[in-house]
C-alpha cells in the first residue's frame, strides 16, 4: 500500500533509456514509482537494482498501443491507492525514411504509439488528478516537436501533434491545478537507434553507415516491398530514390547519437521541471517547455529568430550537406 503522503509516479517505456533513468531517479528520490513497459522480461536488470537498493519501484506491464492493456495497468495501480501525482509519457519509437517509401500501416503504428499511447494514459490519470486538484503530466516530445527534419516526416508528425495536444490540454486542466510539461530532447545517447524502423530500400544505406562505426547496432527493417504487386515498379526498386538525402541525414544522425548526452541528463531535467512547476502553478502558470541538450536549445533559438526560409536553410546545412 502506498503511504498517503508519498508522491506517486507512473512512467511509460521504462525498459531502457530515458524511461529507465527517469523511473530510477524518481524512486531513488522517494517517489513511489510504477515503471511500465510492454515486455516485463526486459525489466530484469532494474528489478535487481531496485531490490538491492530497496527503493519504491514497482513494475507494471502496459502496452500503450492497446486500450485494454492501459486500462488494466491503471486498474492495478488504482487498487493500491487512488493517488497519482506524476505521469511521464515516454514510450515511443522512430520511423525514419522518405515519406514516399513508407507504408501507411507503418505510419499509423507510429502515431498509435507516440501520440495515441499518450492520449490513453492521460485519459486514465485525469479523473484522479482532477479530484486531487493537482498533478503533473510530462510528455516526452523532441526537438522534432518544433523543427522538421529530413527523412523523419512520420516521426516529426507525431511529435508536432503531441506538442499541439499538450498546448491545448493545458487550457482545459489549469482550473484543476494540473500542470503540463513538455520535455524536448535533442539527440540523446540511448538505444533509440536499435529501435528505429526504416524501409528495406533504405537498409543498405543505414547498414553501411552503422557498420563503419558501430557494427553491433542495427535498426529494425520494415518491409515496403510487396509480393502482391510484382509488376508495380514502386515495389521493384533496390534502393530508395531519396538515397542522397537519406545518406546525408543518417551520416549526421548516427555519429551524433554516439556522442550525445546521456539519458540521465533528460531524467534530471524532468525532475527539476516537476519541482519548478509546483512553485509556478501557485502563480497561475501550468504549461512548461524544456529543451534538453545544446542542439535542442540551438534549434529552439533558431526557430524563434529565423524566417521560414532561413530556418529551412539552417537545418539543411546541419543535416544533409
């Protein structure tokens, strides 16, 4: 049973990276934390750490893509105590590749996880937070939530949508003392590359770039070639028609990932953002944005100061030239 005065947090996508570091930081700070993930078999390492350190960390199976899974997970949490002070929507993945090369079914999967997954969890916690008249909803967005990048149209679309959702929701819930926090990391050194989905006609480029520096890391390949359309030239291409742009972007992105800040930095910003929101909420402010990493801050400033033409050129020079 959760102690009545103890803060309670729910974090999605906790098997690796930002989610893992966030739930560990919360629990080590005395917050009763529910670490949720689609596959509990991936929780072995952090379970051992939690048991050894005797920190208030529990593990709940939750697939944010499925209504019944999300509902069941929150039912289990509510059974232990009806308070939820913090929700961190971190679960997500990246679908990269030129838009023409992507199947609509894969684009829908991208939105299902990155956007609708967040909506499902938010709808579960809002009644509780509304009754409490307090709470913090933290949505892990991205620098790609306010800047478009090459070969990232599907992923960027979900993050733009999450930002718009957050901005709009803030008006609805400010009367109940609930805060909305957007965390906007730039490139962070996580397992994100391993979880990237790319079309198979982009795979030769991606594999070549990765093999030159990190042979053990390879992204997931999604099929865009259909045997049901053998006469359609679109399905006979050996490599994407957008090879130059894809090659240029990935040649910048993969090295940047290896040399990027640790996910612990994002977790620390999340914690600080929640602490600051408590003070700001008393002053009538309930919506907050936090770019994380020098690249995210650089792009955020560029977005504010540059014209659309200047910004387009600025991004192109940094990513595909």
